[in-house]
């Protein structure tokens, strides 16, 4: 694959001749991360779920892995455990695995460490923080898996449907691909909300958790932080084994998405 090594404002750090694996089931997030890494000079392979991620790592060598935590089928925690077991069995050197998640839930940092992950990156992804972590793990001679997980990034305290600082940074990252990314999000988000509605109607906590998580994650990367926070509440509800109170949260999320659309649609 060709890599973009032009001098880009995305980062002052360049990782030429290094190869990364991105394991991410959400297309919006996948596009953002791949663009960021490519602008840093990295060659990037993508995997759409944990199974594909484990398979890719067993077939190729990577400088590091960005691993989404919550994915259907095989999640990031179990995928990392499989990777660590495989490395041990085949006497392969340890590949740094950086957890990527939106608005980390209680206990997720501990789960990251326990599963064998090395560090933690919160969504929406900040270029400077991504560059710092890659500098730390790709350039390091040895990998200490002590308690290095990063603190959660807090959402901005404004009341606008889309955080302008996140959006401005995303425009700078995506450049000519920004409009396509927004279009992808605006196509996907209503579908995720329909899935949330159906899951609440059917009292299906697994479906609710999966759909709410996807909406939470992609909304955070687009700067729709209040919608992301509502999706997080829905995800927490499902994690607690209940859909009770979900209808009210769904209605709030539906109204918030209308506000988000008004901001984003002119940018497509």
C-alpha cells in the first residue's frame, strides 16, 4: 500500500516504514484513524472485527495495533488475549496493543490491562495524543505493561450539538475526505438509532448494547458529544441487563440527532 508522507499538519511525528494494524468495526472511526496514521507516514492495514485482527497479526508483523474494545463476535479484550497467547506459543516478540474506546466505562481500564493491552486512547482521538502514544510504544526498546493507561478525556462543557474544536481538527485530518466521512456518519447514525428503538421494544439488551456503543463511538469522533453521552447512557443501561428507561433516552437521542444533522448536513 502507498503511504502519504507529505508534510502534514496532522502531526510533526513521522513513522516511515512502520506498519500498523487498526482493528475497528465502525467505518467512520476506521476512516478517521487510518487517515491520521497515514499522514504520520505509517502503512495501515485494517480489520473489521477481533477475529480478523487476530488473523492479520498471525500472518503479518506490525509495529503496533490500535484495538477497539467493544466489537461484536470477538471483542478487543478477548482478541488481545488470543494475540498474547499466540505470541507466547510461537515465541514471537510482543506487539504493543493500544486500546481505543469512547468514554470508557467503569472497569474498562482494568480489563485492558488484564487482557494484555499496553495503553489506552480515548475517542474522539486527538492527533497529539495518538502521536505521543505511537512515539512511546513504537520507538521503545522494551514494553512495560504496568499501569500506563491514560485518563479519560472529558467532553467539552458547551451546549452546542457538535463540538467545534473536535470538528475543526477532524476537517484538518480528513481534508478532501471530510465531506464523505460526514455523509457516512449521517447515513449510519439514524440506522443505529432505529436499532436502539427496536432493541428497547424487544427488550434485547445485547442488541441495545451493540447499537448504542457504535452510535456512542462514531458520534464522539464527529464531535457530537452530547449525542455520544446519551448513547453511553443507553449502553450502560444495557450493560446492567435492562432496557427500562430506554425509551426516554431514545427520544432524547432522536431529538439530539436532529440538532446534529442541522450542523453537519451542509458540510456534505
